[in-house]
C-alpha cells in the first residue's frame, strides 16, 4: 500500500512561507542595524536600499502578512472546535427539562442525565434526546425493572431507593442451552431482601439490531430506543458499593 502524505507539496510551501519570511525579516533587521552602525560616522552614508533589499523586503512583508492570515484562520478553527465541544458537552451532562420517553421508560423532568452520543456534531441547537444514555439520577424514586430506584447505570445497575423484595432472581446455568449456558430463574431463591442504598445488579440481554443501518444514522432515540428494562433479569443486590456515579451538570459558559 502506498502511504498517503498528510500534506501535499503546495500545502507544505504555504505552511513554511511565514517561517521563511521570519528568517528574511530577521536578516533585514540585522542588515539595517549593521547599516546604522556603519553609517553613523561616515559621510555620505552608504546606500541601504538596493534591488535585492527591496525584493527581500517585499517578500518578507508578504510572508509576514500571510502568517497573520494563517494565525487568524487557525484561531477561527480553534474557536469553532471549542464552540462545538461546548454544545456537545452541554448535552452530555444536563438536567432533563421535561419528561422524556426513552425506550420503555419515562424519565421524569429534573433527572440528572449522563450520556454520550457520537453522532452529536456540536450543533448549537439539537432536539432533546437521550441516545447514548449512560447513567441517570432521578429527582424522586422511579420504578424500573420492578424496583424503586434513585439512580441507574444502563449497564444493568440500579441504586435502590427503599427497602424491598425483588424477584424473580436469575442465575447463570451452564447446563441450559448447552454448550453456551443461559440466564434462568433460580428456583432456590424466590426473592431477595434488599435495602435502601443497595446496588441491584441485573443481567441485560443483548438486543438484535441492524448494525449497518445504525452506523449511518445512529441508534434509535426516544420511544424507539433499545432501552427495555422489562427484559432484564435481577441477579443480586449488594450493599456497601456506594452510590452510582452520575456526573454533575456541565456548567461552563460558552466560548
């Protein structure tokens, strides 16, 4: 395979023009200093401007002006990137301004949302969405997958809001669906007693979807999202793990 150069020859020349102009400008300044020192005690003064000096001066001024143009354009590009990053991050960690249906679950207004959407290009305005949801903390207990919870991590962890019995309890049985095994209801544990603040762990099965189609448009959002807690299987609840980490609101001012 022939490697593709990052910069073409004309681009490299355009990038090096300010550097070359800077070298020429420094040389002209040194020549002017040398001329001034030499001409202080000489009458008549030696000639400073020659055709070579004039040509070099014109080239230096043109190159320096081009350098200023490049600096301005680079600053504009950096400002646009910073602005896009600001809009993108403001939609990653935010408080939900209204109730929003995401898959099977209605997320209430005031929920603290953490999400990452690789299809967000940093536009100033974009419809409200939860695509790429990672975690959320609710303003009041919400029922998800049969449990009352204060926060959720979409990898299958729920922070319980109160003491409660959770059932059915699933476990992985290697003898089911051999040779792969499967998650099935555990007949030895009809339910588990869990406490407020515990982290309930669930098995979230993988949902089939059209990978090629979603590479272009992204996964569905809103009510069509693949967020289906009713298909999760409760595994265990564990105390002492602390709260589910949900980052605070992105609070930086725009550039």
